[in-house]
C-alpha cells in the first residue's frame, strides 16, 4: 500500500491527493501553526482525499484558517471552490492575477475544456466559484501571520504562469514553489533511489527567462527545503537548481529545432521523452518503469507550452 500522509517535520504534513488516480503526483500541504493553513487543493477529485487526510491528522475542517493556492492551474486550485464548502471559516489566498478566475471560473473551465476535451469531466469537474468575500490577494513581498513567530512571505514567481507566487515559511526555512521550479519525480523513482527534477512548461504563459529569474530569486533566499506542488519536499537544494537549469535550455532548444524542421508539438514531446530516457538509462532506470506513464503525459503538456511560447515570440 502506498503512503498517503507524510510527516515532513516543522509542523508540516503532506496529503497525497491521488490526482489522475496516481500516487506521489500532486500533494496538499498542511501547516499546523497557531493558525491552520493548507497549501494547494489539487483538483476537485482530490478533495475527498484531503478531507480523509485531515481526519487522520485529527484536524476539523472548520478550524482551517487559510487555503493558499500557488497558482490557478486546475491541478493546484481547481478544488478550492469545493473544499471551501467544508471549510466555512477559511479564506483563500491567491496571486493578484488569479483572484478573478477563482471568483468566476468560467474562463478557466472553457480553457481546460479546449485542452482536455472529453477528459475534462473526469479530471476536473466540478469547478465551483470561490465567494468573493473569501478571497484574499497577496502582492509580491506581502506576508500572512500564522502566529507571532511565523509570517509567511509571498514572492511573485512567474515563468510557469503569470499568476504564480511562491510562499516562504520561516519555521522550516522552506518555500512552497508550486510549479515554478519544476516537478520532483523522486518519490516515483524511489525504488531506484535517484533524484529527478524537470521543468514544467505548460501552456499558455510559459516564459523561460522569467522561470530562470524566479529560480534565481528563490535561490537567493537560501532556503533549506523546497516543497513542490508535484511532489513532496526536497532538501538537496543545489541539485534541484542544477537539474532545472540544465534541462530548461534543452527543452526550449527542442522547440526551436521543431520550428526549423516544421514539426509540431508531438515531435517536441518525443525529443523531450527521448532525452530524459537517455539520461535515466545511464542511471539504470528500466524503460518499463511506471515513471514513464506519468512522464509521457508531462512531456506532451510541456511540449504544448514550449510550442505556444515560441509561436508567440515569433509573432
Ligand atoms: Zn501549473
């Protein structure tokens, strides 16, 4: 049986939301300070997992003070409107550019239906609005007190999307980065015992330069922990920066090459997949490893974002 709740120390727990029905994919963090905060809700399909997790942690949803979403992609905040029904005393904390889409998700829903088609209902339904009086916006540099000794600080960190902030926690000296500096596949690859961090370049606001700037900004905070949206915490911070900085230009180059050759995003996805597989073969990961199931999906979404970025750039 896979583990569903992780005690990460420093009063932080991680609940596996089983997004896409897969373990170790998308997580919700619970910060138990004087105030109770949740970071990320996942999609609506993850809300039952979160409520189960809270029960196991002996937390009454009525006691949740804050639901913080790093950005408004549906796998991070699609469940906010549903979860808030069970957390009537909670406020939802969001980036200034994300707030209106939480209050009125109609454009988010249209956008997701365009990308996911028939899979939309299975993956994301329902996406409920968050009442406007429950929404709190945090600008760059603003803070949120969880106790007299803990102010969370919000940093605007674009690159993956324009509506993305990262949240620094002084107690763990850690930062919740959502998708800003990529995905950690460490738990999925735990049986092999290797670390793998890859950029996530989803459409349609991916900007590689902004992503690198955000990485450097996070790096300058000298944190001891990175809490990924996907998935779990990393303490080998330098390794995270190193891998993201080496993969990101290769991802973009694959897109540029596709342009030169007149190929579409499927071709880009194939290049990304092959490049990573090549690297993992050297580290003795078998081609049949379950990692590739998830990764196939990720390369496809990443490739779409890269193609979209290059098309806009050349317009
Ligand atoms: Zn995202």
